């Protein structure tokens, strides 16, 4: 049994119905794969090739801003307390902690990309699949 990834907790089959696309509304693309298989490279190439079509959401973090960083560009910088409140309110589609700081992708940031008529590209850590 792998403690990081418990297959019984993730649905591997789910009945689906045909979804007819609405003009101008694009469903997000979720890139899934083991670390090191090229998900980040694929995301970068899609965005570089067609920046008017593809966009990735800006993540949130509770860590301090580093010199040269701009709030809203690399990350949205918020307090740990604010992130914890938003996590509790289920405002994040994925979140985690790294080196004592929280990181996450808000549902609102994904919706904003979709509502702008772009394709949102998500590249979650495999542990986030349980939340997605």
C-alpha cells in the first residue's frame, strides 16, 4: 500500500453523460502524471504557443513575498489565517503545505479564466486528485 496515493479513495470509473459545449465556455484541462513526466513543460508550451487561448490560475500562498515578486503575478500573497479560513470555506480546489507555508488554487481563479473565454490549464500534485 502506498501511503501517498490510495487507489481506493479515487474513483477510477465514473458514469458520464455527453456534455454539449456552450460557445465561448471552455472546460479546464487537468494535466495528470507522475513527477518528472513533463506536465510543466506541456503546460508551458501550450501557453507559449497560444497565450490568448490558454491560461493557468495564479496560486495563493501564505509565505512572505520575496524581493522582485509582484502580488497577483507569481502568487497571491495572503496571511496564513486567511488561507486557513478559505480552506475551511472550501474556496480552494487544491491546497497543501510546503516548508511550513500553505499553497493553493482557488475555485474562483479557475472560474475567472473560464468566464474570460480561455482554457484553464491545471497541473495539480497527484495528492490533490483526492480533492479534485
